[in-house]
C-alpha cells in the first residue's frame, strides 16, 4: 500500500512540474546545437567571419549578425559554456572579466554615460538560441522595457 502511494505521489509531482521544464522540441534542438559546436567557437577559431571589436586570451567581442540597437555587441568567453546554469566556481574570474570588457566597450562606443543594457538569455523561456554563453551589450538609443510590464489593478 505504501509503495503504491509513493508511486502515485511521484507521478503527480512529475506531471505537475514537467510544465516548468523545457519543451521536448527545444531540448532536442539544444542537444543538436551543442553537439554540433557553437558558431561562436567557429568565430573564435576564425572559421566563421565576424567584425571583432575586442579580443584577449579569455574573451572575444564582436558585432552580431542581427543588430537590436545602434550599438550591439556580443561579449563571449573563449571557453565554451552552454548556459549560465553550466558555470563553475572556476569560471568566476572569466565572468567578471566579461563585465569589465562590457564597461570598456561601452565607454569606447560612447554609451557609458547615456546608458546601456547588458543581458544574457538562458534557455527556452528567455529565447536562447546559441548555446555558448554570451553577454549582449546594447545601447545608443532609449531601450524599451525588457519585458512587457503588467498593469497592477487598483487596490
């Protein structure tokens, strides 16, 4: 009787929380893309073209194919890490360096004082399509809200 109850509870929990996971289609696309290797790694290895604006031993920054703002750069670690969920403590210095590079590039591009946005998309709900950690630096105009603001009802 106890075994049946535990199995029933487990089935309920799995069915309840599966809606919070990635869709099967997304998981399949993600696995294929990770197995094929990142387009960013191809840029790092000079196997794909890019307009590179910064590079050192750990980080590369370049102009993306689809601009979302007058200034839009991707800041990418040379170490291939699929998502922020895959970082380790040993990556802390490199992650901090990504933000220092963003600060430097924002100043060079003249947007440090007017304002800019830094963002990372992680997995399906955020729209991640390249599974190599990268930081978007965007500015050069007033940027709208990152997500639609929901109206609060009167209380």
